C-alpha cells in the first residue's frame, strides 16, 4: 500500500475470521490497534502478535478509524450501528445480520453515514471469480449455472445453535448465493423472481447442515446453489457456467483452477505472502475498505447487497419449510424472524 494516509484498524471479535482480517492488515502494512471479544483471553491471543490493546466492545466506538465486525451474527447489527453512528468505517462479516428488520436498519444507517459500511463477501473480490465473470460474454446465452460450497461441519463456534440464526445455508451458503447473484446480474438476467430450496438437518441439533437452492429468473436459466457441512473430503468450492458457445469450470478450494471447454487456463492470482488470503479475495476486500474510509467511495459490496443475499436465504428457508415450493422475490414474509425461525414456522 502507498504512503497515503493509513487508517487505524480494530477487530470486533477474535475468532478465526478475525484472525484472517488481522493477517490481511499485516499484509498491507496496516496497524491493528485493538481487539475486543466476549472473552479477554481470546482477544489477548489475537492481539499479542500485533501488540494491539485488548479492550471491551464499547471501547471501540469512536476510538479508531476502521473496525471489522466479526462477532456472532446476533451482534452484527448492534455493533455496526453503534460504530457507524460514531463515524467509524465498518466491515461487517457475513451473514450481514440475523433478520431482515436488522438488515433494513443497517442499509438505512449506511445511507446516513456516506455508505461507510462494507458487507464482507470476500468472494466478490476473488481474482478467479472476477475472471469467470469477465469470461461470460464469450459463453453466449447462458444455459446452466451451478455454484457449490462443500465442507465438513465446523468443530468450533456455535454455528448449529438457535442463537446463531441459521445453519449451513445461512452461514456458509451466503457465499455461493452471492456469487450466483453476481454471475446472473453480470449476464444481464437481473434479480431472481423466486427461490426454492430443500434443507437437511444434522444429528443432535435443530439446524440445517445441507442445502440445495434454486434461484429462478424471468430471463435466463435457474442458478443452482449447494451448501453443505455434510462433506467428508477436503473442502470443495467450485462453479460451472455453461452457455451456447462453451463451458467454464472454476475451483476455488482446495486450490484455484480454471477450465474453458475442458482446457486448463492460467488462473489469475493475487500477490500475497499467504496465497489463500489473496485468492479468496480477503486482501482486495480490505483495500476496498480502506478506500471507503479514505474517500467515502461506494464499496463493491454494500449493505444493500448484503440484505439482498440475506432475503434470498431467508426466502429459501421459507421454501424449505413448505416442501420446496417456489417463494416469490422480493420476499414478503415476516422481517423479524431469523432463518431458522422462518424454516420452522413456514
């Protein structure tokens, strides 16, 4: 990063994804000055390598330039709203929040504060995803789009609890849903008119571990999305896009790969000491966040886009609760329910 003004950065949350953002800040020569967490022990572990202060959540409000909100989803809205009101530039991790009412509040607050909220969809910044999007015109009229995120059930965190708000689709599935929305929009298909979904739960909890979702468009093929925590092999995140003039297949995990009509192509890679941080878009995401802080530029990933992803996900839970029937978009259901509550009450 150039010698232009550099923001001070704090981490609201001290879990795995907060550590990813800390590593990206270090990659870009940015200073992490404070870490807040529910437990001071976790905060101290993350803060120590960066010589950052260990603070309480409230201490971050108005004290630093940029804050990454990586707390559990039930805190996302409250933490982000308090920081925005204090003039802080905020990156809020996915999922944006737990309910559409909270999402509405975040979109409104971002508008009041010069759009200084970036929604944390790192795959929108991934060089390989952008490469696929740029190849779409060469494929002609699209006939098939499928994006998958398959991995094992996380062994940490509270992902399968009611407090989290949703399971595999809500937490993991927002990644492929976002990519599907971006691909369809780039191909000129606009917004989806409906969504249908099937969910499968796990043993010992009442959350979903496997989701198969279909985004239906008035103009263009359906977009198929699979998100699963019931995958025993190494993580597999991939996508396939077919058109009248060809097929593209891309793989993000376990390693970036790209094929066009069966021929392997060079993959665009980000320059980074830790390659995965660049390949999955985290470094360019942080660059965008700094640009938002510096110039109030509109981020690539806005609060409004985060709300769009969340409403598709919640509508998918409503569909799954009704045996997979199509649910119209924009979603007209209750805005004060979490994804799990929507699934159970539909």
